[in-house]
C-alpha cells in the first residue's frame, strides 16, 4: 500500500464500513436529503469508476468535474482516483470562452456535469479537441440545446457499473490537478502527486498532530479513535479548500455535510441539526452573513457543537471575528494560510490584526526567500521576500512550462515552490504576510499591499466589505483607491471619514486617496477577491 488517495480511502472504508460518511441536505431529485455510509459511498464510486473505465477513460486521462456541491462531486472524484484517472475541477461560474480554454488546456476526455450547465457545454463542445464522453447529473432546463455528444444520465452511468473493486494497483505518484484562477489571469492547473498533497494539503492524516509514518497507520488510527466529528465545507468543492476539507474528514473516518449552494440561514440550521463541529469557509464574505443571521432572524440557533471555524483564501477581519465570537463564544476562529500550489502553510497568530498585519506561525517547510537570488536564499529578519515551500510540493503547472519554471525550483536536492505572497520574517520565525506581489501598488516608490489596507477598512463598524486597487496617478504613478460596501442601514460615510479611520492604523502613503461606494463587492463563490473588477471600478472604467 502506498500514499494513494483511493487506497487510503478504501482502507478507512474497510475499517468503519457502516459509519455515516456523507450527508447532502438539499440533494436535487430526492425531495430532501441523501445519506451514505462509508461502504455505500465506496460502492457508488466503484460503479461510476467502472462506467468511466468502460467508456475509454484510462490511467492518466483527465476528467472534468463541472458540478455544484453534492454526493456526485465526491463520488466522481473518488471514481477517477480509483481508476488512476486525473480529476480536474471546473469553475461553474465560467462563461463559454473561459470553459473552452480550461477544457482544452486541461485536455479533458470526459466530463461529469450538472444539468444546469447543459447549454454552455453544448456551445463549448465544438471548440474542444479531446472531450468525447459526457455524464450529466439531473434534468436540463426546458429548451436547453443538447451537446453534439449525447450525455449519459448519471443514474444510468452509476447503474451500469460494478460495485466491486477490481482495479489495478495504484501508486503515490498518481496525480490530481487543481485548477486555480487566482485573482488575475487565466486559470492554471496545479499538478499534484497523491503522496505530496496528502502531506502538504491534508496534514498527512493528522493536520494538527504527528503525520502518519506509513499508509496503513491511517486506518489504524481510525480504528483506535471514535466518531462524532462533523465537517462542513461550505465553499464550492470546485475550490481546493472544500475538497481538501472533505479528504481530511474521510481520513479521520468522520462525517462530511454538504449543501448544494451557500445559504447562510441554511448553514446555521444545519450546524444545529447535524451537530457540526468544524466549518470551513473563505473570509468575511462568508462569515459575516452567518453572524448577521445569528444576531437577527436566526437568533437562538444552537451552535454549541461548533468547535472551529477556519478560513483560507481570504482573511477574517478582527471586526467580524469579534462579532461572531460574541455570538458563538465556544468556537475557535482560525485564519489558515495556504494555496493550490502549496497546500497548508500555517495559522495566523492571535495578535494578527490591522495594526500588526497577518502574522503567521509557519510549518518547518515554509520560508521567506529572496526571489532575485539565483539560489533563492532566505532573507534576513525584517527584509521583504516571497513565501516558499519545500518538500512535498506540486510537479508544476499543467501545459505551462514557462510558468512552471518561474514558480518551481530545486535547491539542495529538494523541490521548492515560490508563492506569490510577499512577506517578512522576524527573529522568532514569525512570518508577516504582506499580500500578493501581483497586486502590490507602487505609489511614488512606496509599496502598498491591498490586503493590509482592506483589513484597516473593514475594522470600521460601518464597512461591510472592501477591496483596494492601484489606479493611475500623474504625480505618483499609482495611488491607493478603495471600493467599499457599507453595512445595511449604515449612515453616509465620506472620503474624509474613511481616511481619518485609516490614518490611525496605517502609514500616510497607504491611506486611500479615493473611495467608490458600491452596493455589493464582487467576489467568487468561494469569497476570493475580484481585483480586476475592483481596479476597473476604482478607476472609473467599470460598473460599481
């Protein structure tokens, strides 16, 4: 047995086959919910795996998952892994041109998709070269054009396959690909070996403790432990945060709860009903609506089972953390740091905040290095560098050797990945993350990182959300501009009040020189910032 994700899952299944593994509480077509034990999820994945294999999906073939959250997503994910195919996440918000790019760039040969996307797929299919097999979940909308390749209904595909595990041996070198759009540019496919992402993205079977030392130890720990933990990944599974959360839960032999889409009120009802212990989300955009609902229409909802709320991909501001903590005092609020290229890097310290920045306790494999140095040498304490991770890192970007060469390197016989985040490190080894280098604003030679200014803005009691971008300036080259969404019912807030608030927390050159107020900040379904939109709005060329 190796560190292969399908092997590891099957070892857990064989240890606790009758334990509840997965609950989908708004499953379409069932009228209510769908619950599967570990053995039932395993057999369902086996059936779909056989169907894909019988229709030409071979080891190494790329299969797209163009789906909302649900049983089918995780079932299809494991089906691919079982036959050594490569699952590829597809952002369901993409329009036709973006989908055509991703389908071609990823060399998809098969696609499992939700019926709501039938029209887009029909339009895109003629622009793809290799995509030849479609499996559709649900019934398409009336009048939706059918793709040139007839989709197989998901129920038919599942029913046609054997529930048995007659699969070829697998390895820790088998792959999965996580496409990441980031905040700018076209999406890139990050290529991970199973063994590498198991240790870097999933904690090696123990995210907060000692990783397993051999693959068989995972099931042994499940056998020795109990049940009762309930993991609730609330962002879309198409983003790495939620998928990795589900993997971690299964590696513990615990239960995963899913909603098809994020509805704050339903999330709270589910926490109460299912006795959820751990919620993962992305930033204020997802936590603040929970706090508002708990303080308003769902006041009194029992969230006492909640042990932790973790955010990655966006920082929870101190204002929102304090609001939620007052409502659910027993929950630990964690600002985790990681990426599709690095997995998990560390957790923010308790003294992180607008005054001190995003301070991070990093793992032993993370460093701050000089990107200009030929050997990427570590920077001295207090100097600005880029975050980097060594050891269990991805192989590179799929179909992008140039970007791979820019981001991945070898030093002293180890593989490294150079992340996009700028940071400093102090004498005690605490890292302060400044922000994405690609979003850095150069104003008269001074560097301003948008995330730092955004944290200061969101510390204002009337600010609901904010994004910061650089806009052209005749004197300084660029100036700091903010796009702000006020809280519902907040009074008028002008530029001078915003600047006065920020000056108490930021150096003068970081204070926004202009502010555009908008009804809603544009973010992805996972809560990530849309900086292209923010820049256009701040410069007057986009619609607020």
